[in-house]
């Protein structure tokens, strides 16, 4: 799967200590996928007490990671 990462998403990855390998794993093997608005998709992966959420704009040939963050798992049911 080809994807690009916005500068905003890179900053968020640094803030939440999210590696590029974890990001790739979430995109390739998510625990759940939800459709969002404006052609966006949310890929989610369960972590220790948290959910990693990766917001992606689905292009025809490449996916663009718009943002990424960790949230408390109690906030999202996956």
C-alpha cells in the first residue's frame, strides 16, 4: 500500500511516540475501519489501554495520512 504522510501527521507521530512501523501496521492490519466525511477513512488499532487512530484521505493511487493520534480505548468501541 502506497501512502504519504502530511507534515501535520509527522508532528503528531512525534508527539505521541508513534513509529512509522506502527503506522504501517495499522494501515495494513487495522482492528477496525470506519468511513468518515470527505472521502476520509479512520484506521484503528488497539494498544495497551489506547486506540491508535489514523485518519486517511483515500486517493485513487495513493493514500494520504492526514493525522494520527492515540485516544483512550474507553472513548471508542472497536
